[in-house]
C-alpha cells in the first residue's frame, strides 16, 4: 500500500501540472465557484460542469482551464462577473455560468498574527 502512494505522489507529470498552476500553500477550502469570488480576488480556473453549452460559451469568451484572472468587478443582482487576464483583456462571465465554474482563490485573506 505504501509503495502505491509513493508512486502516486512521485508522478512527475501530475506534480508538474499542479506546479504549473503556480499555487502556493494549496488549501482545499479555497476551491469555490466563480460566483462566490469577490472583487480583486486572484483566481485560477480549475474545472467546469459537464455542460456542452457552457463549454461553447467559455470557448467563445476564450476562457480556458488553468488560466489565472483577477475578478475586476461584480455587477449586483446576479449580473456578470468581469475577469481581467494577465494580458489585461477583460471578459464578462454571466452569473449563471459562474455558478458552474470551479476556481482556486489564490489570495485568501489571512491575518498576520503578531506574537509580541
């Protein structure tokens, strides 16, 4: 059993794909729906629901898995969510679509603890 886990965690391809996401201090609690992200959050697109219309929609917007974005703006009343890419391209994602997109929230708010 131990050898099985050693092989799993030693898989270089699996490790490379994870590190390609540039996620430091991975925390499973930071995986949320895009609709739950707040303005100025840095997110990485992890997965989408299995829905052909959603795939087509994201392809038309040129949004791909593993891409990093900043949540630039969220319109109220379930309005669109505006994402800004590294190339400074802004993309508006419909709120309903955002509920079907899993992202990793990279800049989780953490308070610094002063022990003095």
